C-alpha cells in the first residue's frame, strides 16, 4: 500500500505509477475552499497532460450545462417508471443545496474548478465515476424491501427538513464523499451502504482510470477524488484487478429484483377480484356494496393524496377515477395517471426548471415549483392509492368473513 503524504495545506496526496503513466491522487473535501485552492495550485504548474475527476457523464453534463434539466421529458420519466429515481436525485440535490447555503461553497466546487482549468489548458478531462443511477439501483438491490422503503422514507423526510447539516455529517464531509454523507443522514445503519457507495466505486474508478489514461495516451494525470476514496482507490490501482473492461461491466450490472415486488400486484389482483366475485355469488347487493367500497376507499385516498400535493382539481378527479382500476393493474400506477394529468394541465416553465434545485431545498418550494409539484403529486397520490388498496382489501375481507 503506497504511503499517503500530505500536501502543505493539508489535502492528502498520493503518487502512483501505472505502467508508463504517473498518477497524482488528490483527496479533497467536497465543501472545502482549501480543496479548491489545492486543485488550482497543482494545475498551475503545468505538470499534467490529463485531469481525471470523480464525475459520471450525467453529473458532468449537469455541471457543464445547468439548464440541461429543462430539456428533460417529464412525460417519459413518469411513463417509464423513473419518477422515484428522479425524486431520489432531487433529494440529493436538496441536500447539496443545504450544504451550499450552510458552508458558502457549492458541493463539488473542486471538481468544477478542475474541469474548468483543464479546458483552459487544453487537457483532456477523464470522467471516472460510475453513473449515479446505477449506484442508486445497486444500493436498492442490496437492501431488503423494508430497509429499502425505510431508507426512501428517511430520504423524503430529509427533503423537508430545514435543519442545518449536523456536526457528525460535517465530519464525514471532511472525508470527502457527498453521496455517502447524504445517505448516512437518511440511514440509521450505513454498513449495507458502504459497498455500493464506496468500495465498488473505488474499484470502478481504478478500472476506468486505467482505461481512460490509455485511451488518451496520458503520461501524467492529476486525479481529483473525495478524500474518502483516496486509500481505496490507491489500493485498487496498485493491485491487479484483472481486465479493466470486465471489471467495469461487472460493476455496472444491476442485480435482478426480487420476485415478490413483481408477484405481489398479481396476488392483490386475484384476491380483490376474487373477493368481489364471491360477494356477487352471495348476493348482488353485497357484491355492489363491495365494489362501491373499493371505489370510494381507493379513489378517495388517492384523491386526498393528490389534493395534499396541491394538484389541480381535475388532477384530483383523475386520481379518484383512476385509482380503483390502477390499483388492480400491475403495470399502471395511480401516480402515473395523476402525474401525467398534472403535467398536462400545469406545464412547467423554463423558470421552474431553472429554480428547481433551490426550490426543492425548502418545504414550500415543492408546492411552488411546478416541476417539483408534478413529482409530489405522483408520490402522494401513489401513497394514497397504496394505502387505499390495503384498507379496501381489508374492508372486503371483513364484509365477506367478518
């Protein structure tokens, strides 16, 4: 394991040789002015012919073009079932905005400066981190269903928190990984998050750095990563991990989901439809009573969730009409209908997209910003319909067997 000498300002730094390429690993804190200064100082010497950063293509695009979010097709996000992933990304953005407001520096400022200075000097920028969407999906795949939902609930709770980042989180930020620190705030136990958030990304960045350095023919590379990754990345670079391409392919795979999330909606469909049919067998009046109960409970709770989210009156009506059917359809959720209707009725403006990151950092911003409100309508109407499914199912069972 290479020694990790500290540079004069206190930013950890490590020198490695990869074949004919000399690599300088600079460990940074993502909310530190000293880290920005360290990047400037190292690149001012003109000693490097490439710069590698802890960014994936999507985060690099967002850094280069803050208005790229305005080009997002919200209908496609909702239709393709990516709304929950988008909400998770907004939660992380909200957390980073709280950091920016508290520390007076944008998280990842040292990455931005590294990219800017590399472009000024005409140096290739190597993007070595794994796509954040893949990381989030691999986190979800490692967790049981209850752990997954409690983590998501904690993440949503943190969305609406007005508190400053606590002392424990500040200390973790000094280790330099915003993703780990953000999830640590949302999770009571971090052990099951360490592998996909840190260890896997260390190996991924080591393999990607080898490939990208060879691709551009770099002989002297400055690598700017969070200090929390420094030791692991140095260890994985020094070790023989085999074929880098095979390593990347393995770490980009998303494990198949558990069978239960796919089987449960069909089981609910069979039980509810079977219960309604059994009610009609006993008596038409009982059957219709059960049908009306199902409509009122599922539709009413979905409409209530939509109303709380500030949905348009027609969106509330759409939720009431859609929920009794979508709760029985495994492929269509009530939130897909309400989100699409809200988006059609209240199309977001360019200003809504531009203010999105700042608005989601406050409670009122979720209702004020039309982009955020679409996702809020999706979430709360889905939650209402889900509660309605269980309450309505219990109501049917109680009438039949009570």
